């Protein structure tokens, strides 16, 4: 984190290039008594960002209280120091939540700077603001010594607040104000995936307090069968409160071990015992393995019942839960038995995902980075720039990654839902070799780490054979290594690779289809020989081990 020492000559030109809204700092402005500090602390906690109170920072810098700074140096000096601190904070390397002093907006340059970030004006009447300041509080505020001057200053500043901040009513309790701002920052329109006359609604912002209303609106009085990751049996949370009448089945295995025909048989048997019909719902909550299993069972039972997915891993949210592909494993090979079954809705709670350990966040970021390379340069650039802050669980950044990933994948799936046109094949970038690595290293290497190596190999293959710029291949391989815990899994021996590639589901007419890139967002599906893939893997092993 950067030092908050004051600048001597702050300038807007020192600010970096414009960023996505998710990367911007959040500033709270408003008059004295608006509750900026209290709301700011609550908001920072829920967004998982550091909180800075500008008045507190100025007091620490000068080792004096704000009234003492005014008395010792005068208001002009205070405003200059305030402006310097403002520019310093805006250059901070981690997105912040910042509570400002009430008079910050009086300087035109400050107002211009505030327009470059997400600024919220906590608005309330001067009477309400005055009432919130008791006698002791007023003694600590140099500009709140009498009502007439207080009211006059309020009306002179209010147009300035309106110029640079979104109006946010501040008369409600601080928790409600913070929740309003949180929802405004994180809310994204639901994504609708339409195919074969059916809609799949993907809600990339479905916080826990909304689940009951979502369930009531969608499921209503119909029955629900909940397939839940076994982790939540010992660590229960509020999710099942939204489905109080649901029959609950906890998966007996975790991860890929749950994706078996025997586990599917156990789930289907429970569903039959519950006497579900085709108008009822299976709600699957867990990582990608559980949502895969749930989709598989929902697609088979009575030839298809309604499905809702609630992924609890980032990998599940950006990949497995989007697109309607479901499968279980067979004979040691991944996803050999499956079908297409579109979920009615997908409910993603970014707060749940922000609590994940770093290795699980990294697994999802591998898939999201792949999606960015294929379709969305802003997404891959965001992950590259903000990796460390995303790993810290920064909620706006994480939500942006989830939404962009889900939107890009949904747009493609609409064009080729059943993989009949070959369009959807490009989603396998990095997975051809990655699945071989995962099988060879099981159970030590996770899916995400294996695909990270597979993606690095695909980038090297693309550089060597299809003209991908070397700097793109190199920076991508470095990021993949970071997302693999700074060490790739072991590369399998050549005969193992050749054998498993022979079972790859992308083989057509005996020829292996391999996904490559000629440039970012320019994918190719090409024929590849095992020795070509092995050569790229050897280069990655040599240069990035």
C-alpha cells in the first residue's frame, strides 16, 4: 500500500489512464453530520476494501486535530493539504473507500478529480445534519459553531456536491445507506441466455438477502429438491432458509469424486423417493462438480425437470454453471457421460466467492482469463492488472470478473448450444492438454492448476504455429504460472499424453481439434498432432518451471 504522505504539487495529470468502474475508488462526500465516516467503514467492510477517512489522515500527518490545524495554519492551508491528500489517494495501488471532509468540493480541481472516481453524495437536510451534531461534536468542527453560518454554508455547498456525486439519501440508518451504495456498485443486469425457445437467467449478483424472494418468485409452491455440497452439512449457512420445504441431499463425495454414475444414481433415487414431477425443481449448490452432477440428474430425471444452480466456487460461477453442459466421469476420463440441460436460473453470490481461499480464487481466474483471451480483452487485462486485489476478495473487481465471464460465455453458447456447429469448441482453449495433466496428476493437481498449464501450452503452440505475438504468449504463461501457485503441475510422459489425447471428445473423423489463438480475441480451431502439443509442453516446462 502506498504511503499517504502529502504531495507538494498535486496534479490531475498524475492520475493513471481511465479504468473500469470496478477498479475505481469509492468516495463519499457530503455536509457535516451526513455520516460519511460511519457509512464508509460499513461500506469498506462489505466491499472488502481498505477504508480511509481523510480528516483522520490529515490529523495523523500533522499530529494535530482538525480544529488545531485550522487554528494553527488557517483554512487555506488545510484546503491545500486536503487537495494534496486527495490526489495521493487517487493514485493508490489498491481501490479504496474514502470518506472526505465536507469542504473538499469547494475547490474546482477537487470536483474534477471526484468525477474520475465513484462518488456518492450523502444528502440530508441542514436541520437533520445540525441535529446529528451534539454540542461536543460541534466543538470539534471549526465551521459548525452557530446555526445561521452552518445553514448558509450548507446551501452554498449543496450544488457543488450535486455536481460531482450521485445523490444518496442519508437520513436512513447507516447500514441501509451502505447497502444501497453496495448494491448500486455491484448490481449488474441479469444475463439471459436464449436457445431452443428456452431462457436461462444468470444472476451474477444474487446476495443472500435476496434468495428468499428469488426462490418465491421462481419456485413458488412447487417442490424443490436441494443437492448440496457436503461441505455445507458441517458449515450450514442461510441458503436453505430460502428453501424451507426442500428435500435436502448432501453429496457424499467432494470435487471430481462426486461426478460418478454411482453418485448420480443415489441422487436420482432420492429424487424418485421424493416423488418429484417435471414441474418441480432441483436446486444444486456447490462447486462446479456438484452443479455438473445436479444438472446431469435434473436432465435425466423424468426426461428433464427444472434446474437452478447456485455455484459456491469462482470456477463454478464463471464456467460450469453457465451454458447447460452437464456430465459425469467414467473410467478415469472426465465428462464421458453427459447431456445438455439448461438451468432455469443461476444464482451467484459474489460475497460467498470473495471468502474463498486464494487457491480457489486462482482456479476460477484461470477460466476467466481464458474467456478474456477468447472474447474480452478488457477482462484479461483486468485480471492481469488487478490480480492481487482480486485475490484479496475485492468485491467490485470480483463481480466484474464474474459478470464479464458469464456474459461472454452465454453469448457464445447461444450460437451453438449443443456443439453441433463447432463454434462452442473454442471454449476448450487450454483444456485439451489441461485434462491430460489433471488426469495424470490426480488427485494432487486441481482442475484449475491443470488448465493453467494447458493454457500456457496452448499459448506457446499458438506462438509457434499460428503467429500469436511472443509478448502475449509470454505474459500469459507468466500469469498462468502465478495462478497455478507459482509452480505448474508435472507434465505427463509422452506416451501418457498420446494415449489420453486419443480419448479426447473433440476428436472428429479421427483428427484431434485443438484451440489456438492468432491474436487476443481471435481464436482458431485447428488440427494438431500429439508431437506438436508435446513440443509446446516441453518448451513451457523448460522456460517456466
